[in-house]
C-alpha cells in the first residue's frame, strides 16, 4: 500500500492532468451526440364497450392497462398518429413512442422522443389522440355489433310471434292448446320488449374511452445525451488512464527514491541524510539533523571494522558531489571522537565545478594534493593539510593534475595508503563514482570497507546494482549505502570559482608559486622554515619524506 500511495504522491499531476483531459473529452463527446427531447401526455383510461380484465393482468379494474400500453404500438394507433402528423414512416414513429403505467392508477403516460422539442410535443399529442380515437371507435363498433345481434334476435322472435298468433286464430278459445299458445305469445312479446329496450339503451349510450388529463408540453431540455454521465465517464476514464500512465512511468523510472529501492538493488541502507539538496552541501554541525545522521553512520562504520581495519572508501553510484559530501562528513564525525583521521580526495571535479568540492567544503587550499604527490611534484607532507575547524582532521585534496594516466592505480598510491595506516587512526578515501571511472575499484581494493553514496531521484537502481557488483568483485566489503537528497551539480557563482590565490588554511603556509625556480634538492619545491609543523602528531614527517624519496626513485 505504501508503494501505491507513494506512486500517487509522485505522479498525482499526471492523474489530475489526464482526469481533466478525460473530462474535456467527455464534454466533447457529449456535444457530438444528437439531442433527444421527450414530451409526455397523460391519458386517463375509462371503461368503454366490452372492456374486461385479462387473466394475469396488472390491474383488477375493468381495464388491463398493461394490455392497453401494448396497444399503443398497434398498427391502427400508429397509423392514426402518422395521419395526424402527416408522415408515412410508421416504423420510425412506433420506435419513438413508449408508455409507462404508474402503479395503482388508470393512467397511461405516453412519451414520444424526437430530435426537436416541438416534434416531441406534436408526437405525444398525436399518439394520445390516435389512441383515444381508436379506443372510442373500437367501443362504438362493439356496441354496434351488440345492437345488431339483438336486432337479429328480435327479428327471430317477431317471426315466432307471428306463427303463434296464426295458430291462436285457428284454435278454440276453450281448448287447452289455446291456453298454451297464449302463454307462448306473452313470453315472446316480453322477450321482444326486453330486447328492444336493450337496443334502445345501446343506441343512446355515450361512449367515453378516456380523456387527456395532462397535455403534452414542449420539453425545455433534452433527456439525451446525459451530460453528467458523459462527463463522469470521461473523468473516470481519464483517471484510470492517468493511473496507468503513472504506473508505467514508475515502472520505467529506475531512479532511487527510497530505502526500499536500495534494498531491491542488493544494498543495505546505512543511513539517510535529511533535508533538501541545497541544505546538504556543507559539513554538518554535530547536533544538527544531518550531524546526528553522520554520527550514527560513524558508529556503524566503527562497529563494522575488525581489529586492524581503518580504511573506508566512499564512492558514488552516479556522477555528482554525493561521495564528496558523505566522505567529508564521515571524516568529520570520526575526528570528533578525538581520533586522528585523514581524508583523501581522489575524485577530480567535472568540467563544471561541483556544488561542494572537497577543498572548499573543509576549508583548505585546493592544491597541492594527491595528484601532485603521485606525479612527484610535491611531498606527501606538503600535500597534507589540517581542516580549519577540526584539529584532528587532516586533508589531502585531489589536487590539480589530471589522473588520465591511471596514477590512481599505481603502486605509489598503495604505498601512501600503507604509510598513512601507520600514522592515523582512520582513513576516509573519497573515490570517483563507479559509473565514471575504474579508479573506484582500484581505491576500493586498498580499503577495508566501502560505502556507496546515493543521490535520490538522480541515481538509478541499475547504477546502484552495478556499483555494488564492482566493489564485490575486488573483494571489498560493502557496508551499505548512504542516501543523500538530490544535490545541485553546478557551483553557485559566489566569486570563488576564479580565485587568484588559495586561502591559507589553518596549520600550514601557502605553497610557492609554480612560476618560481624549482629546487632539485627538495624535489622541486621551495622549503619552508616551519615545514616540520605541516603534519600533526602522531604523523611522522620523516617517514613521509622516505616514502617520497622511494616514489621519486
């Protein structure tokens, strides 16, 4: 669930954008659909003729309204409506009419749909008139049939009465046959009178098939298309599409965003530096959130070291200042315990100055540094500087000589690390990123442990996995990864990028200018009167000088 919520939090704008686009699409689709207007005429149905309840019908009155609703589409009713409207497309008219029967009523609601409001009104009115006219005509026809049947019976009875009268004229009034014929005559006369009365009643009966209780009106708005449904459907489709695009983008996005991404790449999480990128380009104070994070990292590194282990290399999985920041802050955290710590910079800046190069970060001169020592231009003692605010932290910067010749992979670097092991408690090596150079492997092979600096939202998971694999191949234990917020890769132009001369750091004088004559007796460097104070105890300057002599040979 946290993964899904994180996906939504990161890509909410995609879902919102596509939801709006889907709503706009639903609106466009709604506008493209033909309009359908419906007008309704309500008819109260009354008994007429031989109306009777049909078995299984909906009502219990004399009229079955469900049957009447079906008769609305009968040929006679549709033909009558077509005649009223002056049209001959009876099939279209039959499909446009519908009937509803409200519960427990004798009312038919005749609804007619048309593309224009006036057509809908005319259609509903025409069908109501045609239905009532057809029903009234059927009732009158039924009454006429009943009257005709009665007249036929009267005719038969009249003929029978004439025969009875003929027989009575021939019979003796005193005979028994006369009494019988007289009784038959009276019965026949009574029947004829009754039938005549019924015929008279049928002739005078008023037929009322029903009445229109609500006239059809011109509809004010169409019933189709349904704007709310189309808008909601478009928004829902847009939202689903947005979630799908967000999921696809998340799947294609290989950048590290959280600790679980490191774990999925096979790297344990040592710590995460809080804050935003612009606030993490410095040495953190001990009690700041960043300082506490690096204090915990220091404790984990010290606990992971076995007896005799003291060198840790910090490399980045991608280009950028993350390794520089982690190495500098880890070295500062180690030195705050009172231990003698040497921070070695072995990562050259890119063509664009990075956000926090090592020299500016710890407050020392950028040259001379490790590259000058490896090139034989300066001694190790001269390249070692003391950090401005941390007395027990000694810094060897990267220097200004390029390492394209593979000097970081030379035996001289191994000798330097060996010498520094004997004179310092901990060595922290800032290495180039594994994606930019093979020097990270060379430096890691000289270390006892490695730490991977990872910039969130910039470093990809394949880069992390590749970096971990490179370190494992040289046999260096990978303690884990330190997650840094995304950092700016261009230095802020504060007037320091074109410095004419380096600022003198605490604890050592500035070097001689390169354009002064070099002294071969001192390896081409101008000696200083206080050269023996360059390195703080317990680092031995004589041992470093011997190493420089071996390097020159």
